[in-house]
């Protein structure tokens, strides 16, 4: 029998190791698996490389993980937003590394990593400071830079509904990086707002096929990140 | 210099209107954060334009009414939006397939500097120590055929933003097609910057005075 659902967040993240590469879904708070991130903070792994579009807001979620000095390096397209306090400070003090990647290149590097493609060429960043150090090549008279696929040890992903095989559907723009991150990790850990029975998800509408998912935890009422940030909550709760 | 600053010429809304009338019926359009967002409000009636937001929505609608905000329905600027009837959602790699794969017709962006060759600088102020953040800007300019820039003609300090060569870090080289400012609409051509229209009360000499790059009138 296949049942990828686990009873607790702690079990879902228990084998993340110091030095692991961890992808975290989300564009801002939309699609950010905040309960899984908090479980990872509790678990204690450090020296992590985190692949995520942003660096979190306030002192919860990714921002709290960074604040607890668990992250050695961020691979990221937009590390500062209105409410990002933690990352800019650590970055200014030279306490965290940043690999800045254009957003579409980041997405494609994750997609390629999951698809078994080690590298590809893209026109994005040609003629800009972000082309530095990259192999260049011309195709049909246009210049491209070579970018490497990214693979992770773990992906932490939030979705709307899952079945026990790991088939997933998402909600609106919270889908963002989830589907590609599911494909690119050795172990993909999902928090689902709802578990569906087998057959309860329309096979034509499944976004992430279950083969890409290893573990699922059901979180019916995920925390509202922007509310926590506006009320200045800090994880772990004091 | 500096007499004009940003006071004379077109308002932000008039600038947005100029961009909007150049968007044809049926276009797929990506609007950058800030002033470009105003453009959606001025598309002439009868034209159906589909807005793409790179975080994964085609068919973005206006802001939601108060109380209807959904934290899982946002745009690239992380603001609450709505989805129109006929909208669809997709993941990031697919979203940037639309961008990089030349499927989006027009992208409207803001600028720190634009050069006469159509180079664009709009992602980094180049200040040492600042946290660099690029987002999707470089993918958009590399992938969308028609890059329209909407910007004040000069900076707050009165310095030209339309320059011979950009001094700030580039977003892309030779990518801008048209520049819509509060003083004029300019076309980037192989022969240089051609003035398409000037705001009422602005003469060519005055426009040139506020522009570092050499301008041309269409007849020249």
C-alpha cells in the first residue's frame, strides 16, 4: 500500500541534515509552507542552502529560519521586500551568502534540475552584470549564457489538496514554484490544506503527479503570514 | 536646466493613456510594478487585452473590493488582485516560458535610465552595500519583443534619464522600443531616438535640453 501522508510535521522533516540544499515554494507568502519551515527550525539543521524566490517577511517563516542562523546561502531572485528585515541585515554584515538569479532563470534552473537537464542556454542577463563568469555562446546570431540546473536534497511545498499517492492541486497564484520544486528534490515534503480520497482529484486537473512527492502532512488551517508579520509575531512563539 | 522639472507636460495618467492607446486589441501584456500598473485603466473601450503577471496568472483583473482580498491571489508586486472570467493559473517555469519564449506581446516597465540604443537600467541603483534584487526584469526584457518604458523625463534632481550611455547596471542591452515620458513619446530606432509626440507647450529645443541623448524629429 502506498500512503505518503505522515501524522506530524516533525516526522516529515526529521532527516534534513546540516548542509542540505532545501527548496522552499512560495512567492512572498503565497504558497510559502510556513508550518514546514517552522518544523525545520524546531528540527535544528543548519548550514543550509535555501532556494526560494524571496527571503521572507518579519520574523516568521523563511525570515525566522534565516534569523536563527540556519542558512549559509540563499539562491534567490528578490531578496528584499517591504517587510524583509532579517536578510538585509545579515547580508550587510557579511553573515549570509547570496546567489542572485533572475526569476525566470531561477524557475528554469529548478525545472531543468527536476528534468535531468544539467545546463541550458538563456538570453536572460546577457549584457548585464549578472552574466559575469558565465559561459557564453551564440545561436542564430544571438548571445546566450549557460545556466546550470539546480537539484535539492529536500523541497518544502504548500498545496491546496493532495491524495495519498501524492497527486497535488494548488490554489491560484500560490502555485508559483511548487510544481517545479516537487520535481527537483530527492525528497519532496508537502503540506496540504486538505487530503482527498483516491479519485477525489480529477486526473485531468492534477498539477503535480504523485511520483514527484514523497511525504505529505495535512495542515487544514495554515497560518496567515502577513497577519503574523503585521502583528510582529516571532517564531518560535515567545 | 531644471526649469521644467516634472511639473510641465503630461500627468502620470496622461502618460499611461499614451501607452494604453498603443496597445492593440487582443494583446497579451505584462505591466511592471508602479507607474506601468496605471496603463490598464486607460485601454480604449472595445479592446480586449489580457494581462499576464509573472507569478502565475494570465487574465489578471483589477484590485479586489475591500474584504475580498485573497493572500493567494496576488500580482508580481505582491499586491492583491482579481482574476477575470477566462483566467488561468500556472507555475513559474510555464510563466517564464510565456515571457522568454516570445509569447507576451508587450511589456511596460519603469526605468532609472534608458540609452539612445535602447539599453535599460531599472533594477539596481548601483549603491554599494544595497541588497541586490532583480526579480523578473531581466527575463522580461530578454523575452518580450515590445518593451515600452514609462518614466518621468528627468530625475527628481532634474538630471536626464534618457542618456547616451547608461551609468547604472543594465537590465538588458538594446531592448527598449518606445519611451513614454511626461514631456514626449520617443521611438528607439536604428538611427537613434525619434520624437513621436511632444507635450503641449514643449518645444524641441527644450526637450533636447532635458535629454542627454541626441533626439531627432521624424522628418530629419
